[in-house]
C-alpha cells in the first residue's frame, strides 16, 4: 500500500484502543500495539502478520515505556503516529480500592503518556508527517490536584499536552487533543452532547479525522464502559 504509515497505539487491550488498532490495520498501515496479551490481539496478529508489532503495555512504568520505544526503533527506525489512548484502565492495579479508582486512572494514564511521548520523540521526528493524537474520557481528563485552581499542565494531562504543542510543532509533529468539553476552558462555542459511541464508530470517526491534523476535537460519550472497559 503506497500510503502505508506506521502507528503506535497505547491502551490497546480492548474497547476503543483495540478498535483503533484494527481500523489502522484494515487501512493497510503498520501498527504497534501496547495491550495486555489476549485473544483479540492474537487474532489480529495471525491475520496481519508482521504489520502488527506487540509491545510492552505497562507504560506507566518508565522502563517498560523505554523498552517499547527501543523495540520500535529496532523494528522500524521511525514512527509516523502515536495514538495515546489516555482513557484506558490497562494500568490499574488489581487491588486498587474503589475510593482511589478515579485518581488512579488519571495518574497512571498521565505517567504513561509522559513516558511514551518523551521516549518516542526522536522516532516521531524522523517520521512522515508525524502526529500525536491523545484521547481522553471524562475521568482521565480530570484536574487531579487543586481542582479549584486554574487548569495547568502539572495537574491536568490534556493541558500538559497543550503546553507541549509548541515544542512538537518545532519538530514538525502535529498534536490533536481529543477530550470532553471543558466548562472552564471550552475549545469550541458549540455545546457537544454525549452520544452512544461504540468502540468501532468512535475509532472510525477518529481515524477519519486523523489526516486533518486538527488541534482539538471534542468527544462526549454516554457509555464510557463501552469504549474504556474497566479491566482489573
């Protein structure tokens, strides 16, 4: 395929992350997937062969994120796209108390996103029209500390990524932040209503918009458990 590109999708165990991997493969791209070992990813590997590269998935651990990037470097030498599925529950510990669940979703996804972006920048800089798309749900987009204060990168991952935009632009890397509409700092004047997205329909729409390299997209979801299943 002449327009085949290379992508790394994180949080690819199930739901939206898995649907994004499947959609990119169906389009003929090479895809690296960070997801727990499971029948779905194994089936995709059997069907698509070497175009699917399975990478370490516990990316909130800096060593695993570094190992994933090393494997990418050895396999492909560059990367065209990083899709951070920052709503995933992949990184939750099995014994996390219910009272700490939302905080853990936010903090582990933030660690994973920071580690992945930092480690993979040299590969993205070598890519063809490189881009990053980071996808959040209403929990992973929360302001974790001092919620009454002004939103800042140190306590909110979508804002942290926005603060990285200039550096990414200098490297020729486009950034798309996909998140629920923030009432405090709305990115559009149009009020988006929650929709009954499925993993497949959301993946199809995001992949359709991916080549447009838009700075911000609003995604409001009625059933979060469908796109980001709670796997513990």
